[in-house]
C-alpha cells in the first residue's frame, strides 16, 4: 500500500504536544452541508503544498463510496459531512502532528484497484448499507492485505443490525469485539482518560443544546460502543464507532464555540488522530 512505504518515517514523526492548541489557530471556519456543485470547494479550510518528491508518501484521508438501499450517488449516506469533515480532519492532522498529509483527501470505491493504495479508509453512516458481492470481496481482500477501516456515525439497534449483517458477509467467521479503554488505540498519541460514554460525539444541534439538556445521543443509540475486528494474527483491521458521530465533530468545529470545546477539541479530533496513527503503526 502506498503510504506503507513511509511507515517507519511516520512512526518516528508521530510526536505532538501533550495538549491541543487548535483554538489559538482557528480561522473562523464553519462546517455545514454543501450542495453537490460546491463539493470541490475548500471553503475557508487552509491549503498547503506537498513536496513533489514525497507525493506518494503522504497520508490521504480516503472516504468510501459504498452501495446502500437509501439512495444513489450524491444522495447516499456515504456523502454525510463531506467534504468539510475530511478537509478539517486532514488540516488538523497535519497541523498538530508531524505527519505529512494530502490536503484534498480521496473518494474511493471498494471495487477500485486503487483502494489498495490507501492504508486507511473511512465509512460513514452504514445504517442502510447494502454491499454488492464485488464490494464485499473488495473490502475483505483490502482488510486481509493490511488495510484499516474506520466506521462512524450510525445509531441505534436497527442501524447496527443492518451494518452487522453486511460486515458478517465480509467476515462470516469473525466477530466485532468490544474494545476496552485500556487498548493502545485510545492512547497512541493522545491519552484519552475518558469512559466510552464520555467519548460520545453528538450531531452539532444535539451537542450544542446538550449544555442545557445533558443529551448527547440520537434515538435509541444511548450507549457508545467501540468495537474492533481482528485478523488471525491479532492485528486490528477495523474500528467500529457506534452511537457516536466523530464526523460531525470534525465537520462542525466552527459552528458553535461550546460544541468545538466540548466535542471537537476534547474528543473527536484526539480519537481520530489516535486511530490514524494506530492504523499506520500496527
């Protein structure tokens, strides 16, 4: 895989400060959904240049375009929070770590040959996922060949059951395992001294009002679950973030000061950065 060639370099460069300093360098950026016509725009997200000599040795945030029963193309849930979450996360990743990051990110299908160029892929809102046989096979081969998957932003028993059915098509003999908070993935860069429930990221509306209501969940998705899927050698191939919405924590960082301080800065960014560095170094 493309960025695997730089694995040792990434490991050595995974040095960051012990505290987050995002607020001092914020530039008033706002998240929010955009129309299809503006999906290529960066908005106010700062841009940076990649050294041409290392253009294939940078980390690229790769979002998966998958088949679902709830819509097609740009109406599907795989587009949720795009492009702001991907752009903001990529910016923060290169800002507060020494990792070299592609400023643009990538959309990739599970059937694309270039899928194997990316060591990390992101699936959002799989609550109506309905993979083709070709997608099932592509995801299985990707994960067994060293790739890493982050699943995010789906809520409640119904959406879990839909996703569980699809991931069992990928791995009939493997079971998602609940991860203890002592697992290294939660401490790779930022030591998250929180319970799983304290790690719950709500959507921006619920999160903004949570300072008055105390509610951070959607529907019946009250309890946070962070599960892993492992290969035969014990390598984690996927982390499944259920009943939490890290993507909104990235996308909506500039929408409300309370939401930024409580959810983006303290939880969504540190967890996402930990996951990326764990994926790149294990």
